[in-house]
């Protein structure tokens, strides 16, 4: 086929529908295809199609042995792949994903942005604003600001006051703009994000990215400390409050979990030896749109949190026993994931297949150590 046979916009539309592996094969056919399928316009078009036509059934998992596994599909005979270049020593904390990119933090607090499919990665520069790590608690989030076409890393930090939850301490907010390559400290959070160690020792509460905002569970300092869903808007870089489900305990849902399933903000209530209620906000920002489904499972599963949908009736879960399970809500059963999964998976997240190159996002002002 000659390049002039079809208009460029039609070519992009056609190839945007291909799986990423097929795009890679087409890139290798000729210089023309390599150039056409590597433009920022095509990469965005391909990402948009993957985002709107995918169940996000791709998973990246962390193990106690500091090994990172990824799998581009949970169906068929695809295999788990190890990301060897991330074996840098120490534990790895998976913060979350956006547009096929996953933010990870290593033991020495180095932050890496990784594309699990292309295996590309870039180190996020250290913040000159960071507080003394021996005296603080930090949580993180990663997302995309469509108003400025910029990916941002957000760190919330507060001084650890002997792990006394009754102490209300200031929470500092630092934002790294990938496009500009700089860290900035913005207004402190108006909410109390202080959480006891035993509640976050396994899962530092990453910000759940939905609708251009990162979400954390916190407490309102001014209203007798009821629980709130605090949303940090990446466009104006300020906090707002998202209405919680009317059926949860307003004093204690700060101890629940926030996750993203099917592109919707979800609150996970319960677990361990009891049933799990998963609240889903079908229409962002509208309290009446919260709906609930219950996962009633045998206590042997000890569910940690849901990870992603793999069909209209199946949900992948990770357990406190560090295994993967599948919940089928049509018949109410839980079973081990049929595919051969890595042993001792302690945490993970879903991601979409993407051609976005993390190194290409870092602005000129940053001093990166690749």
C-alpha cells in the first residue's frame, strides 16, 4: 500500500484499533509505517481507543521478593513477564496507573514511571521540597491533567507524631509537573490525612485517579472529624470534597479503601473475615449514583482489595494471603485465577496497553538519572 492511497486520518483511525503488539509489527515493516505509527497524534489516538474499548484487564503485580510481573491479558495463554530492569533492590511500591504508565517507588524513595508493555521507564527527579524522610509519612498519586496536557505526580506528606491518630497535623502537598520538569509546593490539604501505621503498613493509600482528580480518604478537621473523600484536582491543584455513599458509616469510612474499577471511583468497605461491600460511583460527583454490590466469600480467602474486571461478571481480587482470585457475581463464587499467576503477589494495579513513552514526558528543566 502506498502512503497516498488513503488519507492520513483514515490510516490513523484504522491502526488505532489494533492491539499494541500488532502496531509494533507494523512499525517494523518500513520506515513510512514506523514514522506514521510513532507520531504523538497516533499515540494519543491509539490510547483513546484502548481506554474506551478495553476492560483494563492488564495487570502489574509486586511480590515480597521485589520482583515486578506484568501481563497484557488475563485471558488466553499469555504469560506473566518479569520486568528485569526494575530489579534495583529493596521493595517496590506500586502507586497506580494512568494512560498505560505505572508509577513505582523503590525502597530509597526513588520514583520511576514505567510502561510495562514497552518496558520503557524514566526516573522522576527527587523533590528539593521533600521533608526529612525519617520523620514523615508520605502518600502518593499519579494522573493526567487534560487542561494542560500534563502528567503529574502528587505527594502528600505530614510529620509523624508518635503515630497518635488524635493528633491533627498539617499535610503538605507537592506536585511534580512532567511537562515542566519541576516540583512545586501548593496549598496544604484542608483535610486530616493522618493514618495509624498498622492500617497502612501493607498498602500506603495511593490516590485513586478518576475524572482528572486524585482521591484519598481523610477526615474533615472542622466538623468533628467525620470521614470525607478528598479529591485533589490536577488542573487547579486544590482539594475538593466528593459526596460519599449514604449507606456508609460517616465516622469510620476513612478506614475503607478507594480503588478504580471500570473507570469509576469505588469504595471498598469490609473484608478480612466478613463480606465486602463495593460501592461504585456511576456518575462522577453525584451522590445518588453510588451503587453497591456485595462480595460474600468464605473467610479463607481473606480479600485485600479488587484489582480489575475481566468480563461483565468477573472481578479479579488480591487476597491478604498474597494470591489472586476471581469473583463471579452472577453465581456468587470465588475461585483461584485460572492462569498461572506469580506466587506471593502482595499488591498491584490494572493498566491499559499504551505506546506512551515515559521519558518523552519529562520537561527540559528536570535533571534525570535514567
